[in-house]
DNA sequence: AAACGATGTTTCACAGAATAAAACATTGCG
DNA sequence: CGCAATGTTTTATTCTGTGAAACATCGTTT
């Protein structure tokens, strides 16, 4: 436990804890909140007043019960869904890159295409398909296939109804085999592909889940196949799954536990 | 200036002001924020640290610039879009009810139906169609028609392609006349109807706009036609427009100005 | 290349603000 | 009708938030 400098200002931290508690369970009263947070009633009362004045908390005047206020919604909308994902993923991606020294990709689905939200460049120089802001196919690439595997059936049907381009000789374009692959990905909870989108490249992808538990993005470790031995395969898979779990936890209502203290001390 | 009890706790209020500033303009540095908010650099630095630890603020590690963090998105999503609107509207609806003594309705569009988000009962007892949680038509009722008027053309076409029920002898079901009415509503920026959904009732509706400026809801004053003279017509229209503007302002990025201090001292 | 200027980070001492405890008010329930 | 639980207000004390200023780091200019 290295006591790193603590600039935290207690009053603000407590106010934020209050907001989290109200997000976790709305319609709470002063006493209930005070008890569950280990604060005194008067403190909670003052905090709520402050938050309410700015619309971050809303009081039902009849029942004197509090919930999150409209300003939280306005600011959240401003950030956008991708924004939340992106910022939650950022430090985790940095960490994953440092651990693996490979390229890291954060990919979401956009209709029948994949979309690269962010990347981290590994230490080894290799040109891959993935590039932030770029649209790609859904039927090839580690992250893309994983997204397709966890998409609604109607999306899968629509995606497979399109012409399926072969990006390399190894790209799977046979629809029956593709459906089998998707089934396997769902069963495994991850996806590993080799040479299917970029010649000479591998990709190890894990699913990121939103607050409601549905898969909303994939994070993947990608690099040159020549460095991809059995040992790395295991290590990268473990790292990718952990990273995905960490991001998913951040995006859940309960938020990250006390364990996830990532400081990339490169 | 009646100095009402000030329970506001300064540190928290400043932190919230910081969040608002970052929502208004992301990617700001410490100095810029300190200057625009009239705080010292060290204070802003500490506030940002506290906010960052909880994910309410996100720092670009390279450029040392801050934006809203992912937690804001998670909490905002939890509230939902209707939640933000509902909580922003609540005190305004109370105020509008107190001013007019009539029924107040907050209505949104849900596909090709209207949906009553919330109501306030006036002092005079009158049974109206509107009831919280209820779906209604789009082609009749003050608020519903206004929502239709400001909907995308494809929605209007789809709504008018349906069979149009006549709820009273005064309900307009002629499609050409309806389109003329919608045109008028758009031009006026409000809508007043009589007897078209509830026999013997009037409705004065004004548009509520979201952060992006599009019309997302309507607020309306409704009551018995027998009390609806010219003087009240003017007064209700003014009150409804003001209420709609107030709610819209709350939902905008900049938030409510210092003017809007509503305390319903009934 | 050296010096400057701007920015982010850290330190520190003090004022005043946040806090806990307890009294008070209000509401609902038995 | 009284009891119990909750929200609100007050107050005294302490500790924390705060501003000023020093320091570090970076990019730019001369």
C-alpha cells in the first residue's frame, strides 16, 4: 500500500458517493442514505441540498425522497454512449498495451459494420487494418466477429445476407461455417482468429458488456502471427478477458470495486 | 433578496460547477478552467483529482486536458432520457398548475402514439383523457398535435396513413385539414385546441426542446371550456410558453440561468 | 542553443467551512 | 392519543478546504 499523494477533497468525494448511491437505488430518504453510507443525517441533508440546487438530485416534494436529477441526464447525454465507453476503456487499454506490447483495439458495431473507437500501438511496428474512426466488416477480424456473435439474430441474418468479401485466402466466407464460428464464440466467451482480415496477423478479442449486461464492444490484442506462440496465446487471452471485465465493471451501475486501481507506471 | 437558509456546501458546489464547465466545453486544462470559473489553479487541480478518482472526469494523459468522465455517462443512462425530462419538468409543472389552477400535462411521442409522462391536477374537478402512463393518439389533443407538428416528415406521413379516430364530433380527421393545422402549429410555435379529444375541454400546448434544439415533449394547460374566455386564453398561452422555455433551458447544456428560481410557496 | 513564458504540480499555513451531535418539527402508525 | 421514525435546524469544534507562492516541465521564441 504505497500511500500515494492524496489530493482528494472529502466533501466532494462524499457528494459523488451520494450520487452513486442514488444511481444504485433511487427514491431514497435522508436516513436511509446516511445509514448506508456511514454519514450523519445532517451531512447527507446538506449534500443533497447542494446537489439539488444544481439539479443533480431531484426531490419528490411529497415524500421527501431523492433521486438523480435531470442535470445528470443532460451531462450524460452530452458525453454520449461512445464517450462513456471510450473514457472507461482508455486507462485499461494503456495497461493492456503495456502488458502485451501488442496493438490494442476497441471496436463497436455500427449497423452492419464494425467501427474502431480507439487503438493503442504496440512496440512492434506492424500495419494492421484497425485504425481509429475506421469502419470495417463484421464477418472478419477478431473483435468484429465477436460483436456479430453477440448481436441479435436479426442483425446476424442481415449481415450474412450481404456479399462476404474475402480479405485474405483465410477469410471465412462460407455462411454455414461462419454460423458455427459464431456459435463457438458465444460458447467460449472470447474469439481468437488468425490471418482472416490482415495477412500475417492474429487477434484475441473479449466482450465488453454495458450496464444492462449486453455486449456493447470488444477489446482485442492484435499483432504479428510470427510472435504468436502457445504461451502468448494464453497470456493474451487472459489479459484481454481481464481488461474486458474491468471495463465492463466500470460501466456497470455499481462501478469499479476497490481492486481496480490501475496506474500505468510505465 | 430574501436570504433563504443556505445549506450549500461550497466545495461540492464548486465541483459541480467544474462538471458543468467541462460539459459546456470539453478538453480544457487546469489554467483555462481556473480562469473561467474564478478559482485558483490549485483548487481546480484538487477538484479534478477528486472527480477523476471516481471517473466523473477523464484526463487525457498526454495533453493533460480534462473532459467529462465515463461515470457521468453511466449515471445519465441510468436516469434515462424521460427521467431527465420528468425531473426537470416537475417543479415547473407545479408552478404552472399553481398559476393557472388548471390541469397540466407533460406529453412525449412514442412511435405513432403520444405518451403522458406526468400530470398535475387543477383545482376544478374535471375528468380528462390525460393520465400519467397513458398512450393516446397523435392526431387529437393539444399536446399530441403539437408533437406531431414538430416530428419528422416520415412520422407525419406514417401517422396520417393510419385510420384517424374521431373522439368527438369536433375531432379533425380530414388529412388535408390536419396538415394545414400542423403547418399553423409550426408557424405559431404553440397549439390551442377545443373539444377535439375530450368533449367540453380546451388545451393550450407549448413545445419543449432538448439540448439539441429539437422538440422532445409538450407541456399543456387543459380544462373545461366553460371557463375558457379570451383573457384566460392569453394568460394560459403565456404561462405555457414560459414553462416550456424554462424546462427547455434546464435541458440545455448551459443549464438554467440565475433567473429561474422557482419556489412554489402555495 | 538559451531563455522565456505558460502550464501543470506540489507545498504549506491559516481561516473558515465542513462536520457530528443533539435538539426540534413533522409525519405516520399503532 | 401517543409513540416511533424521519426530515430539518442549530451550534460548537475541529479539521479541511483554500489561496499564495514555489517548483517542475514543456513548448516556443529569439
